[in-house]
C-alpha cells in the first residue's frame, strides 16, 4: 500500500544523491512542499517585510515522486495549531 502524504507529517524523501527530511507544509492534488529548514529573520528584514518573522526553506515534491517518501511521524494537533498561530499567515492564504 502506498503512502499518501498529509500536512503536518514528518517525512523522508529518498532522492538521488541525498535524502531530505522535513515537515509536509502544504498539499494540493499535484504536489506537496516539504519544510527542510526555518530560521529567524534579522531585525532589518523584519522591518522590510513585517508579515513574516521567519524564513522557510521548502522543497517541491510532485505527486509522481510520492512513492519515494517515507512516513516518519505526524505532529499532534495542539503542536500544529500552535505553529499555525505563531506563523500568522496572510489573510488570503488558504489551508488544506
């Protein structure tokens, strides 16, 4: 049985020549994004773009590559909800 990724799953993507690990950040019918890194912005960058306090590094994984994903674990709902509250996304951003 094949794995179908969901938002807030922690996955390993077995690609060549490297394996990437991270949280599924977004999902639609055609692809997912995997968050492989987050870092805080410096004060100057926050002043220029106050909407976002952090920089997220995301990989794009198309549906035809989902067979290369390995499920590791999922975030619990409380942890995911707190992450979303801290993110403070734009009003026009939709969730899946």
